[in-house]
């Protein structure tokens, strides 16, 4: 998955959560898999609780230098 595609998926998932669309836990876990701490937190959360974790993952990804 390219970096652009990854960030696009995170953005789309956040927008879907904001409008209360059903999002699978599996999708969120896949998106957070590169960061074990965020991944572990996602396991215990549901719905809107995932937004902050996804935002953190996007910030980390954007700050990462290639």
C-alpha cells in the first residue's frame, strides 16, 4: 500500500466514523497495525473512540521522513 493510499484510507475511515457509518474493527486494526501502542488501544475501543488513534497514526505517517 502506498503512503498516499494509506493516508487516504485513514481519512475516509475518520470521515465515516464522524457520520456514524458502520466501520469494521478489522479495518481499523489493519490501519493501526504498524504502531503496536495504537493497535492495542484500538482493541478496547469502538466507533468514535478510534478517531483519535487514526489521527495519531496519520500524524506519525506524515511526520515520517522517507
